[in-house]
C-alpha cells in the first residue's frame, strides 16, 4: 500500500455485512474501474471461521490486481490468511502488539481526531494513521469529529501517510484532498452508489483528481 506519486488515492472499506458470492463479483468490478490503493475487510459480528472464509474468497480478487488487502481488528488472522496487513482501532489490540504480530506487513491505526494518538501510533510502528470521522456516517457510530486541519498539520510535520475516513463522498472530499490526505477511506460512496460500485470508484477518482488539480 503506497501513496501515489501524484497524491491522494482511494482506500475501500467493505460493508460490515455482505454476501460473499455476490460481493466478490462486485469487488472485482470496482477494482477494475479505477485506481484503488487498498481494500480493508471489515466484517462485524462474525466468528473466526466466517472471517477466514471471507479472506479466502476476497483476498485473491484484491491481490491479483496489485491492491493491498488488509484485515480490520485481527492481525493474527491477517498473518495466517496471507493478507497484506491489518488495521486496528483504539479499542482493539495495542498497536505495538499488532506490530509484533504483523512483522513487515502493513499496520494502520485509528487515531480519531487526536494528535497524541497519531504520534503514539507512529512510535509503535504504524505504517499509516487514520483520522476521522470528518463527516456524518451511517456505517458506524463516530465518537469524534475531525477537522481537515489535522491532516494539514500532520502532513506538514510527518512523512507517515494519513488516511481520512468517515462519511467521505465525491461531493465532499475536496477539502480533505487539499489538506494533504494520502488516502480517502470510503464505504457507502462506492458500495451504495446508485449506478453501482464501479461507478462509485470512477466518481471518487474523478473527484480526487479534480480536487488535486490533476
């Protein structure tokens, strides 16, 4: 997972519940529609066997397209399942412990709207920090609301990439791109796009390019 030479890239997060057979085809179409840096598998309220089945079904689709496949919450299963890394929240496994489990694989850490948490994540060995939520979101209850200024501050000070997350769409992403976000993490803007996920990816990439003046 790397930032683009020309700036901000798209980072897809899966819906919290999905039908594997249907979603595998939807995911392939989305990834074929435009630039995507990473896909994070984020399933809630499912057991380890269900997670393993989802990894086995979706990981090949993602990795075959040279896109990073990350697992939410579970660095142990990420390693066992051949994923490219994992993303942990502040209520999940400690970032330093996750780093030890993952070895050289990618580690992302949720930092909400906190500069202190971002510094701590960097010191623990995170490969990127995630700030948000920047906008209202129906995907999950957001305990904090972040301001684009935190992206500007971080990117001016640190080389560690920053992911922006939370209610991001093609219509509202410009301030985040212009503030220096390396990646925009989205859920509904792609999977709930009225013309389908592929159209959602195209719309997000077009909006990112327009905001960046490309």
